[in-house]
């Protein structure tokens, strides 16, 4: 296997130069499970861990490797092991907020070219959730493709395709059946040697079934889905990069139940481009579209040009994004305040020592 087969290109080559000069080797993370890593290059697979220096210098989850990352390592002689010294800069990264109350970024997959956003055409179908996933995908820097799975159990799948296409920001939308392998040939144009695809979707939408279909073998465990709400259990419990038989790679990720967005609002602006365009005609430049007079967006909602539920989802996601931004600012301020407090204590200690 050549390095180009696993995604190495001029972008990573250019950024790797200083690491090579220090005698390090490039590898790609193909499996990550709670800071236990497996990486590979053209010489094979290696069990990896980060160095003590790396761990000391990096404290945030986003600074640690995830599936798809390229890392600079030193190989332990005569062992299939290596130590990770640094992350090579990422070309793209799919992220979300970590689950729970902590305000922190959690990488889902790195250095991806295409994101397959999968939703089920059973009771899992939810346009508002698709808008959220689409914003996440667009924020990553990869190209989203929307897959409406389980078309075999949805007689009105063409109507659903039209509905999703209306909010897809011009990106491709396909109805497929991973179980019956219907229309999977439409995915082949995204699959090629050196290209990486990530799968994004809730539990039970059929990600593992689709990956098995692309692999031509039942490699991944598939759980049955409850008829009540079409909910599935998390089949995948870790992040893994899988090589496809005809070239290309897919990253399987755990199903995401709590999907809070993360980013700079660029993804939201693209998903809700129609609202962004209308907002330019609002009387006030900083219009919140809630109760200001002369709001062109609210007028469009009242006239039916913008769907009420779509508008409500836009406000919800904008509010969520603003809240996370404020929390990040507060956290950074607290860290800086604590740092200066430590410096002040140290300075007083030094001064006290001089007085004696």
C-alpha cells in the first residue's frame, strides 16, 4: 500500500517537512478508543500512544488525535509500536460539543473529503435534525452528501427527497436501501483511492449496514432497531478508519444522540442561506428576527415564504451557537485569570524572599 492510497498528499507533505527534519515518521490514525491508538503507513500498522511531553503540552480533546488524523511519530525499534510526538495540521475536521455540561470541542473524524449524512426514512426521519447535521458537516470543511436510507420501507421516499433537497444547500441527496443494497451505485463517484468518507447520523439509521454493503462483508456488528421511535443502540463504540476493497476509506463513528453543533456559524449560514439573504433587507443590521420592526425575515415567515418550523430551528441553532461561544469566552477568561493569579503569587513569594 502506498502512502497516497491512505490519503497522503501535498497538503500533508508540506506540513510534515519540519517533523521529517527531526527524524520523525508520518502515520495515519486508523483507530482511536479513549486515547488508545492504532496507526499505519506504507510499512504496516503500529500500536501508538502519545508521549508525556505531548500530554503535558495539550490539555483539550481537540488537540489529541482522532480517526483520520496524520501524526508525526518515532518508531520503537523491533516492535510494532510508535510514540506520537505531534499532530500534523488537519485539512478538515468534523467536530461537535462534548456530551454533558462541559463546553469543549470533541473531534469526530479528521482529514475527510466527503461526509455521508444518513437519516432513516422510518420514524427516525426528521428534517430539523438533518439541518443540524448539515450545519456540522459544512463547518468541517468536507463536502456533505445526504443519504435517505431505508427507502424500501417508505413508499413516499421521492417526496422525502424533494423535501430534503429544499434544505440541502445545493448538495446531493439520494434515497437508498443499505439492507436491500438499492441505489448504492450512486455512491461510487465519491469513493476512490486516497479519498476518505465519514458517516454521520443517529443510532439506528443504518450506518453499519451501509458500510458492510460497501465492504461486501459483514465486518461491522448490526443491531436491530426498536419499532418504538425507530431507535437503535450504539453499534459502534469507537472511531475507526476502514479500507474499502476497491480503494478509498470510510470512518465509522458512534451514533450521536446528543448533537450540539460546534464552530464559527459558517455552516449555519450556508444551511440557512435563504434567511441570511432576507436578513440583508431588515431595517436593523443587527436584527435578531424576534420582535424588531421592519424585520424582512419575520415578514417572510408570516407570508409563508419561510416555513415556520425552519425559522424556529434557525433561531434555536443560532441561540445554541451563541451560548457556546459565550461559554468558551468565559472559560478562556477564567483560565487567563487563574494564570495571572499564579504569577502574582509567585511574584509575591520571590519578593518576600528578597526582603529577608
